[in-house]
C-alpha cells in the first residue's frame, strides 16, 4: 500500500533550461526561450570523495548527496529530464538557506553520464550559499513517443537549434539539437540519435536512438561499418581526427540498423 504522506524534502532546486523557439535578443542574436524546472529533493551534507577541501577557501562550498522526491507538479516524477545538464543554472533553497546548486552526474561512466543524463532518483552536487536567481516560465514536459512496432527507440523530444535535414546524426548541446560532428571533441559524448525527418529551428523532434531506418537513395556496403562523419553525415570512411563513433551497420544497401557503439577518442 502506498504511503499517504508526501515524501520529505529539505531542498527546492530551480533549474533554468532552454525552451521554446529561437528569438532575437536586444543585440539581434537568436536565443532560445527560458523555462524553469522545479525539483524537490532530500539532500545531506557529505564529504566529496573526489576532492579534498582547502582550509580557509572551500568552507562555503558544501558537497551534498541525496534523492529526488518530486520533479515539477507530478508527485510520481522522480527522474531529472534529459534537458537538465550540469551546465543548467540552478537556484537552490536548502535547509532554509538560499544559494546556487552545481549539479554533478551520478553515473560513473562518462559516456552513460552524457548520453543518458537521467539520474534515476539520486542527485548530488555542490551547494554554494548566496543569492542567485533564475528566470523563465514553468517547464511543461513533452511526452516521449511510444516505441514503434519495428522495435525502434527514440530519444526525448528536444528543440532544434537551427534548420536540420533528415537522416543526419544530432547531438544535444545546451538542451538543443545540432548536427553531431566527429571532428568536434565536445560532441563525443553528446550524440542522441538520427533524425527521421527534417526539422525547422525551434521545433521539437525525437531522434531515432536505436532501430532500423531506410532510404531509397542509400547505397551502403553491407560488409563495412557506418560511422559518424562531419555535420551529422553518415559515412563508411573512418574519421582520423576528433573521435571515432560507429553508429550503424548496413542490413541492406538501403537499410541500416542504427545502434551507436562506444566512443573512441582519436
């Protein structure tokens, strides 16, 4: 029987994320809108196992670990949305103190930590006292498309940073989709999938993260692997700089099985 009592939380975290369509700012630069995701958590002060504090310097930085008790208005939501990253500004109220929260990934494997940023109830990071304010409209989650009958799986819906073509590999950068590029080391652990359709800037789309996809214009060699190339393109020529990522195998000349493998830094 479920408990009738709401889970106890001693911290309220307000994460600011990119959301909505791109719009020009006061300088004429295109920027996405802002949204705020409210997260309630039970945090306890701990000793950071990876860092020794410096006496007289780090007293204001408090390492905390704990559990998420609620995300947004849904009491059953216990997982951070993938749009939240360690770069997301976060205003925090913890045990009656206000400050800023610096999120750190729970997953130990850096590839899993970046591709699958869901923290699955656990959360940890630094709390820094001092007034810090974020802004934006309340975040409204968008449902993830259900799995297809072909066994394909899709990444969560994310907005496109600019116009993107179909059948290109994309990476999530600052909560938005851009063409993944094997020559850009920063994209190595941010690849989320292959675009099944073209998308205009600001519109949301779910990239194919795993499964079959075909195109009559393809002519793949079924005896060679398929890699990520430049600007999201698929190629059977292995890159020599940046990073190596096999993203698919060719089932037929016109159909591939998209399934990214482990990244190899070059």
